[in-house]
């Protein structure tokens, strides 16, 4: 019975991750190209962090057995460990910048190209895992990373795969650089966060509470710096409607879904979910955004999908390539 429940949670979480990955890219693209008043992405990122904070607080509240347990956990984790809290500010700041960059990328890249390009985070995460965690990658994993780069390059060179409705308004170079920067920040922040998780007994939900508590001040600062004058003139929620509310909830739920997938599924099944999300995004973009699916784009996307599977597959015997020795500063 326990095994059946675990299998059910595994596949439900994978289906949910697939749908969320596909919907997020499509929804961000639609939100940035539709007619009407343009909402402020900086405020949307801040609201997403607030939703994640409330959700994780509710989970900790349930796990700790009530308000007393919640307050005790917050005191012991945040107040009594100031240096630990200070360290968590590093990924918090990076995640805020990353999420803002993703909105910039979605404004200049069609949903399919955005979805494929953002898979470069696999490469950046692997590189930082080797440097920071001194992780050893298998030969097949290094090959998969090279395949990933080739695939993304092919997709970016597929110049005819444009969104005709908005091609004059978008700059593909800006979109690509924004996505690439987001991948670098995602890789470093993810590995930094993983190192903190593995070096303590603090739960992933309480870590996410820490992240959000640190991210919210950074988010407020970002709103003031980038959109302060617009917020003062038109209001914090300018351009918001039901679709933006849905987008905020969708983005906030992404991290929580990944946490469930990591717990109940494996890398191969997670790779399958990501690959299927790319396919769904490509097909949906053809019909929703009049995206032109070229042969070169299809080949590049195929390389990316293959690399995801290859990276997740770990054979029992393989040549291990080690990185140069780096000192880990604790």
C-alpha cells in the first residue's frame, strides 16, 4: 500500500511538473506580448515570493504542530542562527535577479526558444556542482552537456523560427543574454542552496521560508530601483488582472513542485517531464503565437531533449572525469 502511494505521488508530481514547465513559458510569453496595459515584472516576482513564503509557512505550521511550533522553528532557525540566515541571503538575491531576467527573456524570445534555451541551466548547475561541491561527472554526463550546448546553439541560429506578430518588438540577442544570465544565476544559487541544505538538518520547507524572508526585501528594492516612478504614478498592481494572478501562482508553485519531484521521482523521469514540456511548448507556440517550426529548430530541440535524458542516465560502469581540485570554503 505504501509502495502504491509512493508510485502515485511520483507520477502525479511528474505530470504536474510537466504541465507547470510548459504552461509557465507559454504564460510568461503571452503575458509580455498581449494587448493592454503591461504589468510590472518586478512586482510580479515580489508577489510570487510572498505566495511561496505563505505556502511554506503553512507547511511548517502543519509539520510543527501549531503556532507555538512554528514560532519556535522560526526563532531557532532564523534568530538564533544569524550567520546561517546571512548566508541564505546570497541565493535569495540571485533568485530575485534570475526571475526578473526570465521575464526579460520571455519578452524577447518566443515560448519555444525560451523553453529550450533555459535548459542551459543544466550546464551551469553541473559546472558549479563540480567547482563548489567537488562533484565528479561521468563521461556520459560531460558528453550530454556538450550535446546540450550544440542543441541550444542550433536553436538560436534558427533565425526563421520567429514570432511574426511581435518580431519587430523583440530583440533575440537581449532575450538570449537574459536567459543565459538567468541560467548562470540559477546554477550557482541552486548549488549554493543545495550545499546549505546538506550541511544542516533544517528542512527544505524552512529553508524556503528563509529564502523568501530574505528575497522579499531584495524584491522591494528591485521594485523601487527599476519601477519606482511607475509604481508611484500608477500603483503597485498596475496592469494586474486574473491572468497575472494566475501567472504569479504558477511561478510560485514551480519550486514547490520540484521539491516534491526530487523527493518521489528520479532524474530520468524528471528529464522526461522537462523534455515533454519542451515538446508541448513547441506545439502550442505554433498554434498560439504563429511560431514557425523549422527543421534546424527541431534538430536543436532534439539535441537538447537527448542531452537531458543522457545526463539523467547513470550507467553502472563508466569513466569518471574529475575536475581540478578546488578548496571548499566553509
